[in-house]
C-alpha cells in the first residue's frame, strides 16, 4: 500500500510506499502500476535513469524539457539523501513560478512524482548518493532546458551556498530569461 500526499502544487505528489522491515533489512514495492491507478496515477513510464554523486553539495538542475518531449518524473533515492525541488512552469497554473522541496532518502523511502511542466533539481546532502528516476518520455537534447539553481526570483532555500555544479548547469538562464523566451515564442 502506498500513501499519496498532495503538495501545494497541483499534480506534484509525494509517494510513501509501505516499508516491510525485519532483522535482514527491508523490502518495498517502489512501483506497482495497478495500485497507482487506484490512486488516480496512470503513467506509462518508459525509461529509468540513475545518477551517482560522490560528494555532498552537488546540485543537478533545475532541468526540464519542452514539448513534445516534456517528461513526468518519479524520483527516489536508493542510497543517501537529496533535497529535491520542483518548480511549476505551467503558464496557466495558479502556482506558476512557485516551488516545493522535499527531502528524499534511503530511510524515509519517499518518492516525488513530478508532472510535465515542472523544472526539477536536487542537492545531495550526504556523500555517495544514488538517485533513480523513471520518466515517461525520451530525452531530447534539442528540447532540454534549465534554470540557474540560485535564481533571484525563485529564491530556493538550498541547503548549500557553494554547490558543486556541472559546467552546463552553471550557465543555465534565469527564470525571467526563460519566461521572456516563452513569451517571444523562442
């Protein structure tokens, strides 16, 4: 059995699977299409992606893909912990430009279901963190977009001041720049 927790951003959900613990460790059913359908979640995931971050303080994101390659993501941590963030980029949403964060780790076993139309990023809070996420659409370099992690409009309260970033993530545009490009149809 899963517990589905709604967030303040429509469609963004925290999923808590049932954890079966004993003296050997634990067992969870991290995804069950039929059970999820009973909770109104019917997504055809097509690919699993995994990332490994050796140091703590790594930020990956904030990433998203434009249509027709927008992706729904189901994010979970296999080992370690992340501060996970989703930003609402849906123009017609009452919560456009707002964000939600949640700590996902190998102890709480929480997952974050991020619908299409959101930017996503995370910061590792411990060393040697392994993140697994499912997506429902293919990767397209041409449609890949992002927002700089320390955007002054979004004001995300990251748990780190000087993160470790990829070159690409360090050069991402601001929220205002992506909004302006969208207005101009670029």
